[in-house]
């Protein structure tokens, strides 16, 4: 339920509060300027040319700002602040820029929860050697991914990315930049960061989800935290072979 909950509450905040802000200019890989002239430096994010493209994509709509105490920043006593930044999709932009090992659900703002109808997503899985495989539709193409809560981003292989690009399911504008990623063995692998316009799992569609192309034809397809953080929680029922997303 995380995405629906955050979107509903953020929409109410954006509609009724003066705490929402508009970005007019990305300055560099870890800072940008608001419409009121205040410069915002993203907490725990370093300057990077690749980050500029990510910021330009994820800061197109109104944003919310939070301080280190997880309190929303509405008023400014300085023309330069440091903050955690959330966009209208509920994405923590800081986490998207600090590397896959840093993407986590723990930094979500503590917003009072509204009562929403049960809207669970239930997905059947196949198990092989202890690994859970689930069907996911990426930009209109269905494929099976490994359910991996330890993976920071959705990951796909070069061959899958090539097929998507050839079928025009990936566009030039979806390629964001390069990155280095740590695998299960702790080895560092270079990859390409992309934006997936549509990720469908069960009855839920996620839009504009960050993913990485791992350089290797046979790299496994991993369903990681860039998608999982859109949900409030997930649980596995081995008796029914189902994963429940809420």
C-alpha cells in the first residue's frame, strides 16, 4: 500500500499546505535551486555529472523537504539548506543518488497514515533452489525476475535491454547514466542506469522506476528495492506460493 498511501497523503499536503516546493534549476549533481531562490543540498549525496540527469528527471514536479530529524521543512532561515528530498511519486531522491547499497525504506517521512481500502497485490511465485521467481511486465513485455529484497535496483542483463531497445520498449531518453553496483559476492560491476516507464506486478503498475543494466549477457533479472520501496511492505506465503505486496 506504500505508493498509494504516500501519493494520497502527499497529494493532500501539496493541495492544502504551503510546504511543497518547485525546483527551477539543477545546479550540479547534489544541489538545486527552488523557485523562492533557496539552494537545497541533498543530504549524503556527492557531486556527480551523472546525478544531474537523474535530478532533472525526478524533480520535475513539486517536492517535499525533510531535515535530519525527519521534520518537514516549510520555512527557511537561510538561503542554503541541506535536506532529504521526496518527489510527488513518493521517491526519496537522495536514496536514488547515493548508490544501490543505500536505497532503503527506513528514511520514509513519518506522515500520519490515512485509512485506505485494502488494495493488496498478490503474486504467485515459482521456487527453484530456494530462489523465488515472479512474473513482472516491463514496458509491456512480461519476464520472470528473481525476488531479491537485498538488491537496490531492478536489474536486467544487456541482452534483455537490447531486446527492449530493439522493440522500442526502451527509448534513448530512458538512459540516465553509468554506475557501479555490488553483487551478492561483494564484487563491483559496472552498469547503466535507466528509467523504466512502466513496471507491472500483479494488479499494480509502477511508473518511472529506476533500474540498472548489468554489463553481461547472462546477468540475472533482479526485482529490487527501486520497485519494492513503492510498497509499504511485502510478505511471502510459502504454503500458497504467493508474495503479498501492500
